[in-house]
């Protein structure tokens, strides 16, 4: 890759007949989903490098069928762990529940579109059937029920599903406690389906174009899902929740670990610019600045190998790419 100023800040379009330069390929970790493996020849999960102790924590969670709670700074690779687990164990596509202050357990289990069903009833045809996408389905409540990521992870199957519950520390105070019963039982009821006259109803899942037949409104896993919860350490959790998790605190990053991570993503990094970027990044971390690993990867990708020849421009780009994220 070479540094090319595609945008020049003139606002002048190319002249007639001028060839518009094609934008460069993105870094491997920024390629669209599904394209990364094709472009790089390997799954992105193979670039992750577990820190000491993490492999044992994962295996303890797998043996005990307990969720793994990972705590550490943003950008330390916590959310990548579940992807690597899923690839190694052949668990299929990872289900993802990203937590915000508005997240509820109900949304993660399932959603029932009552208004959509009422609207469909208002469009009932003369023969008493509801017409959806050109097909008559009768009163098919399953068309208006979709399982969330947690609900999909609890579906019965031959192998467990992999579920990432990301940034659990940003949740409402009651959410971790609300999770306890579902995680203990491995099942839950959908009242709207339990009350329906049909015993078996096909509903959509969180998988793309996925469906599953639900019997009498009850979902019960046959294999507890493999769950990784991540936390940036912004709050404490109740003891009943913590004792049901295997906990692992991501340790401080070392120069050796950072070098290994960068090498896994961008290849050979034996040049002075990359070494200086790693050293400067580690200095910022040790000084308490809030910076993330993907910032280091961005800086290495753009600046290594002398792609930016002007030292002033090089320093300006480094300062921009490695600036703190605003909190420690």
C-alpha cells in the first residue's frame, strides 16, 4: 500500500475523460463481513492472540457451562474471543446482543409485533385469510414473532450456539439480575404463542432467514449456549450474578503482546516506524490514556514502511490516529 491523496480538498470533479482513481482495498479487519476470509485466505478469528490465562478461563467456562465475563479496557480484544471460540468449536455464526441503557431482557428473548398483526387483520381478504407477500396465510401469528439473540441461542440443537453479550456494564441496573433465571433454566415462555390455539408455530429467529417451530410457546435449550459477556469495568455487578459466571480480567498489555497482535493482523512489522508506534502506544497506555488496539492497527497500516514520506505529515497522522478517546 502507498499513501495516495485521493481527496485533495479542491471540490473540482475530474475533467472529461479523466480516470477516477479507484479507492484502495480496506485493511483486512475492515472488509465487509463475508469478504474478509475470501480476501485474506483465512478466517479473521485466526488473527486473535489470547493473552496468558485466557485459554484456561475459556475452557473452565466450557466445562462448567457457565457464561464467561471478560472485564478490561475497550479495544483489548474481549469481543473477539467468542468469534475464535465459535470457529474452533464449529458453533456456527455468533449471535450478538449489544447492550445499551435501554436494553431489556424481553427484547433479547423475542419481539412480538402486535401492531403489525392488527394491521394485517385489517387487510383480511374476503375469504378470511391474511395476504402477506402475495400469499394467503390465515391468522399466522408466527409472522409477527421474532426471536432475539438470546432467545435464538436457547433453541434446542445438537450443538450449543455462541452468544456475545457486549458491554453488559452499560445495562440498566436490574438487567444482570433479570438474566439469572433464564440462564439457570435455559428456557423461557412466549405467552402470545402459549395462548394460541395452534400447538406448533413457526417463528423467525435472529439468524438471517432462519425459522424455528415453537411448541406450545415454550423454548428450552438442549445445550446451554456458549456465552461471553464483556464489561469495560464501569460498574459492579450483584454477587448472585457474578457467582454464576467465570470471570477473567484482561491484564495490562505488554510490548510483546502488542507486537504479536500487530503481526497477526498486518504481517511482518520489522521496521523502525512500526516499532516506534508500538512503543508510543504502550507509553500512552502506561500513562493512563484511553486508547484502543484498533487505533494502533490503523496507525501501523497507514504509516509503516515509509508510505508517508513527509515526516511532518507522518507525525500529524500519528497524533490524529493515536489520540486519546476522552476518558481513562
